[in-house]
C-alpha cells in the first residue's frame, strides 16, 4: 500500500479533528444529561461566597501544582525522554520546540505512546483507591487532578510547545479545564480556547489574557469524583476471595475514562494547533 504524502496526511488528520470537534456536544446520552443537571442544581445551591472560595482555592492549587511540576527534575527527565524519542526520527532535535520539525505521523506516534502510559497510570491509581483505606480515599481527588494535569502537559510537549513560558503555562491549565468539563459544555470551552491560543504575541513570556482557570460548571468534576468515592465505599463490602474486586474495577474504570477523555481532548487541541501553525 502506497504511503500518502505528508501534506495529504496532514489534511486527513485535520479533517478527523474537525469531525471529532463537531461531535463534542452530541455524544451525550439521556442518563448523563440527567446526572449533569442534578450536579448543576447541587452546585447552584452553594452560597456565593463558598463557591467563590472553592474556585479561588482550586485555581491556586492548579497553578502551584503546575509550577511545581514544571520546575521539578521529574519534568526535566520527561523532556529528555521525549527529545530522545524524537531523535529516532530526526537526530538534530535538541529541544522541545524542535519537535515541530517532525511530521504529524511522528508526533502522533510519540503522543500516543506517552498517553498510553498515562492511562495505565490512571488505571492503577483508580484501582488502588478502589481497594479502600482512608489515605487512598483522601489522596484520590488531588491525585486524579495531578495525573490529568500532567497528561495535558505531556501533550503540549509532544507537539513542540514549551511550557516554561507563561503563555503556554496558562493555555495548558485552560486545556485541562476544558478537557475535564462535562461533555455538553466542552464545545464552548474548545472554541474559547482556540480564540485565546490565537492571541499569542511576539513576547510569549507575557500573558495578557484572563488568569481565571476554573468556573462553577467545572465544579461538577470534583463532585463526580466524590460520588465515585461513595460508590466505591459501597462496593468494598462485596468481596471475592477477600478482595473488593468490584470496587477496584470501578475505581480503575472511572479514572481511566477521565484520563482517556483528557488525553484525547488535549491531544486533538495541540495537534490542531500544530497543523494550523505549521502545515495547513
């Protein structure tokens, strides 16, 4: 079978992303809509001051968590691994921005490999939470958010976007926000994020946009995770050979599904951005 020229493959990928984008607001069944409406009503019952406090605290947590990760040795090693993988295709790659010289197929391959590891990591973390224990339950919510924030960061790196400048740092945080919203709200978040990404100036070290990250709609995600913990608590009583198999499977499946959603969302966003800037 003949290999398509790179231009043709890029156009094909761009059309696939547009098709996925058009389905954002459609992949929503009746039961999910009912659950989302229930969570939305619950959030609306929160006093305004408490809601504002939760949003501010979440923004701070995400901002400091991202800064800590990006300035850690763990992140430096991840960058080195990605660059080493890129050198398999182009030995002249020296830093993250050089990845933009690779073809879309090569970048997609590197991204797919990393995202498979992230989903596996999320699967294991969810399974451990399903086993029970106070410490595992208390650490589940921050662990879920950190894993998926890291998933977004790795997606950005795979397509050559350096997260060490404020503009890309904020874009990554807003990608995390949009990717973890309820499905019926993702279309609007996607469009707003695309408009913001287009505002990149000649000086990416200065960010001039809105620094607010999460909103009241996003609070549905922590509520979903809390509901999951209550569900896991009930399943822990159902043992098989002394092991809460149903709880482990449920915890693993829930976390895996969220990371799959985030990795797909972030991957398509950065891939489309790369295509728009360097190929199309």
